[in-house]
DNA sequence: TGCTTACATGAAAGCACTTACAAGTATAAC
DNA sequence: GTTATACTTGTAAGTGCTTTCATGTAAGCA
C-alpha cells in the first residue's frame, strides 16, 4: 500500500506507464474501457502523482526557515518561541536549521536557499558574507536577520556594546572598583560575537570611569552552565578577585552563582553578579541582569518577514531593540 | 539568459554536472577552487535549480519531522537537542512542528503525510487516534513515538506511574506523612497526560504506605514557573500544609522553590521538594528530582528511525527508559 | 621510495514522469 | 478485397537533477 508510482498502477491495470500518464493528463485520448480499468487501479492504490502534489504546493511553500547556531541555547530557544508563537495561527510552518560548525555555516545559507523551498528566512546571530547576501537577494528570498545588520535585509539588533556599558556603569555606580567578566570564547565565524562586543563596551565604560579591567579578571569559555561555574572559580581563587562580575549570558551567570555558593561567598555582599538576557529563570533565581527582549525579537522577525512577503514594495526595516538593567538580588 | 540547467553551468565551469550538483547540495565535498569556479558560473547564468526535478531525483526528502506540543518547554527542548545532535552529521534536516491545538495536530499529520514531504516522523508526547495511525502506516511513513506507545510504531517511553511511585516512596522513606503534589492541568487530547500518570502512581504509593493524599494538597495548573509558584503558595497557606511536595516537572519545582523562599520556608527543613525531569538547571539549584533521560530519548528516537529507514525489515522496537531519584539539597 | 589512505572528480545509472513516434487494429471508402 | 483513415496503445527518448561507483591524484607514513 505504500506510495505507488505510475509503474504500480500500470502493472495493476495491465497497461503501460504511458497509458497511465495519459489517463491522468489527457483522458480523452484513451479508450473508455482502458481508462476505467486504469482509474480503478489508481483508486485502489491511492495513487497521487507526485509532480501534481508538488505543483499544488508550489503556490507558497508555507515554510519559513530559521537558521541558528546552537539552537538549544536558552536565548535562542526563547527567540524561537517568539517565532513559533507568531506563526502559530498562520499558514506557515517553521523549520529550524541548527548550524553547528563553521564548514557548514559558510555554505549553508547558499545551498539552503538554492535547494530547499521556503518563503522566508530568519537568520539568528549568523554573520554572513557579501556573496551570501547577493545570492539571497538574487533568488529573492525574503530574509530577516537578528543581531546582525545589513542594508539589504530587514534586521533586528541590540546594541551589545551599549549593553556592556550599561552593566559596567551600573556596577560602578554601586561602588565596585574591581570588575570581572565571564564571556564566550568566540567561535570565529560561526556565530556573531555578541559576547566580545559586550566585553568591549564593558571595558570602555570601565576605562571611562578611570578604572581598569584586569585581564586576570576575564575568563572566556564556551557558553554553558559548567563553564560559567569553572570561570567563576578561576576568577575568585585569585589573590585579588573581583567584587563584581558581569556575565555575557544568564546561563553563565547561573553557573557563576553556583560557584559562588560552593565557595561560601555571599552574593551580593562578597561578590555581585550581573547576567545578560533576562531569561525566564532569571527572575526565579533573583539574578540582576541586562534584559533584551528575546521572545519579542522572534515575534518581530516574523512580523517583518510576513510584511515584506505580502508586499515586497514595503520598505526594509532595521529595528533596534532597547536594553535595560533589571535589578534583583545579586547586586 | 533563459532557464539554465546543470548542464549549462557544468559546461561554462568546465566540470561535470555531478560536480555542479555537489556544489549546490554538499559544498564541503568539493574543492574550494572548483567550488568557486562553479559558483561563479552559477551566478553568471543566474542558475536556479528546479526544485521539482530535484525532488524527483532525490530518493529521500532528507527531512525528519518532529511534532511536539509546546516545543519550548525545557523538557522538549532537551529532547530536541538530542534529536538535533543525532542528526547533526547526517543528511537530514529537522523540522519542528509546534502543535498547540488539537485541530492543528490532526491536520498536520494528515496533510504532511499525504504530500510526503519528509522521511520520518518523531511524535513527542502526542496521543494519536487510530485513524492517524492508519494513515501513517498506509503511507508508510516511518514513525517513532516518544512517551506514547503503539504497536505499529517504534516508541520510547518512561513509566510515569512508576516515576510517581518512586517519588512517593522516596519521600515516605524520608519520614514524610503529609505529601503534596503540583502538576499540570491536563489539556485533553493535546498532549499525553504524563502529569496525571505521575500523580496516579504517586497516590498509589502513598496509599500503599497506609497514608492518604489530601485533595487539598494537590494543585494543578498549566506548566510554568509562575503557576508552580502560585500552586506552592496555595498549598502552603493552608491550615495543614504538606511537609513534602512532588512536582510533575522541574519547571514547576523551580517555581515552588521560589514560593518557598518567598514564604521564608526552609527547604528541606520546613518543606521538601522533588521535581521531575532532571533538567540542566536542576543540578544548579540543588533540586532533588526524578531523572528521565531526555536528551537520550531524542537521540534514541533518531536511532530507531534511521535504523528502520535503512532497512524496513528491521523490527519495531519499544524501548522503556529507566527513571531514578537524584537526591540533592531540596529533600 | 614504495605502499596505503584520503580526497576530488566524472561517467553513468537512476528517479517518476511526459511525450514524440511508430506500430497495430478496427473501421470506412473505393 | 484493397487501401486510406482514425483510434489506441506501447516503446523509448527525453526531463533536470542526485548519487553511486570507480578512477586518478595528492598526501601520509614507515
């Protein structure tokens, strides 16, 4: 009963595949008797010509593709939730492509847009080359980029640099003088280096305040709870540990918090911790953090995409989402 | 430049059509130099592969579909991570369908399976009707179901009932006599009622121990941190609050923990809390929980699926994953 | 230096159909 | 009883693309 082909039908009806094809495409060319026989076989086998099915679906793919590095990072998940919710009652499905190695990334966008069928593309924190851009534009694939801006696309970005400053200014205003930082090792090329940018802004603000960011107080590792914890242990076991640590993500901050407890440090008395993202759980562990509107970014990406999909004449928009310090119990 | 084909591109780039195809579909397999040459030719000719022809020639769709209710629940995300990782270096992409209402659930399976847009299907915690089963079987769509078992499919399940017992036995052994439960309101039809089953097992074990589960000590609500918190507040503000609470998910347990802190209750002295899932963060908040192997379940689902995809003659497998109590600081 | 291994590539065999072409049969016309 | 004509139908040659297989070449190693 599986998916049958012209061959199956032909065999069952005792005719050639050409006849089957004719019955489907120009029935008047085939004798009534034969035609009936073939139609019967078609019904019995539940035969659906593939091309036709494809053609029917061709109007619109009804799919929007989302490319994200490490889509299981909480921050990406939260963005995805925004995308999924926005798409929930629309005739579009979402395909998530997980970009997890550099080799793949380079060509992924290219080959995807050429090979796969979808109506729109959402790029999450993926840097791209000019060639990629041109290819997407040439194939008129409507694209929205989150975190990375480009004049050819609609985009949604946050000012990571300003986010870093925000954290530093906040901590300095609280009286801290020895500041630390826990961030991502940059995976060159793979994902957009938000952590680096946050660090740059952080450092700039520290300098502006006449302070210095000791390289020993900076620890970088791949983003994870475990690494956040290790980084914190490393920072705090120095002769002159920082009195406040800014983490490039809430995940790392959570790991840092764990480490602080393990070291019997009182947070925020002994050391203050600031995260970044304001994930769901941040509120629940009382984490002070820089809020970026993750779910909203996903929702907005869909909105921008669909708006252009409906009417290509609409202008490309580059939206910048605001950041804010959410003060809780870790500072 | 009308419609160019692989042949045109191949000719212009001085390579074979096979190489052109490879550049489009798996660029990493072709030498950078050659690739550049071909891409140049592609750009110059404005070549766009005909999806229809590709679909015809491609034996498999190269897609596996994952249907999940509320895919942004942490437990589903963790399963998805297992799926994504298992698929990472295989020629399959993953499409996540978020099922958020019953109507959609049925239509997905129907329409998607009819157009045969994917090779395999993973159903996460989705109950299905016999009609659906038949449709899938008729269209010979290889399916693996997680959490729900059916003789026609491979499946991966856990014994929720036993999980509930495990939690109760553990708490009773710790000396608790007034037990509480925080679980999901069942969304009839939409998702598999794991929470209910855990409650049933929990209650049974409590009875077996000669105790009683007071209905006032049970609070059900849609799964979320907020609701977990509210439920805990409700339970603990009674005249006879429980001394231990089992939550049907770690998310709810985290909310409950938050509530306990807000009420200045010492955990575990005043009230013990046990979760379910053992999510990433459980270890970090010291949550005692019933561990189920989420990521592994995703990995395994892919394994079962691919095994049957390679060779349909292989038997259908119904795997039961074990559960265990992970004792931490909340009990 | 000879031998194994990995990589890059082209030839060729599909895929699921469509369609031009030719052949066979029945009917009509002489 | 031929021959012309209209119908049917099967054969086989495309269609544009993917992928296996085999071969040639470059690199690794003792």
